[in-house]
């Protein structure tokens, strides 16, 4: 959070190319992503498909106008906070998140 990012590095969205050789046993599932307080205008379409274990997504205080319309959102996604953006719409599939208990799009 708060890194003055304007976009995401391509490597973040193509983690299948990531090669882990050292300390592979220390790698665990990513359950939380915090991109808050940056200047991000959009997220790549495949963003959520790369985080199958995601439970919490925070991207408040950015310049987002929409969220990616992924094939599906992670099944375990429980919390989405995207307040204080420029959102004009939300993907229809957001309603299909069975575990979603908090959706903050205010301000």
C-alpha cells in the first residue's frame, strides 16, 4: 500500500512464469492483496485468476474506474474494499462470490 503505483508490474499477473528455487518451502498461498493508496487506474483482466486463494482484496484510494471482469472471482474471497476510487460499475460476477461478506465501494 501507498507506493505511488500507477500500474501493476506484469510479473505480478503472470506468476506462472515465476521460478522458485531457493526456500520453496517458505512460499504459501497469497490470501491478501493490498494495493491501497496508490494511483492505479486499472487492473489487468486476468488479475483475480492469479490469486485462487485470495480472501481479502484492498484497493481503496486509487483511480480505478472498474474491476476486472474475470472468468470468476476466487471462491474464498470474503472482503473487497475499493472505496475512494472512480468506479463507474462493478462486474456482474461479483454477485457470485459465495463467501463475500464485505463489499465497500463508498466514496
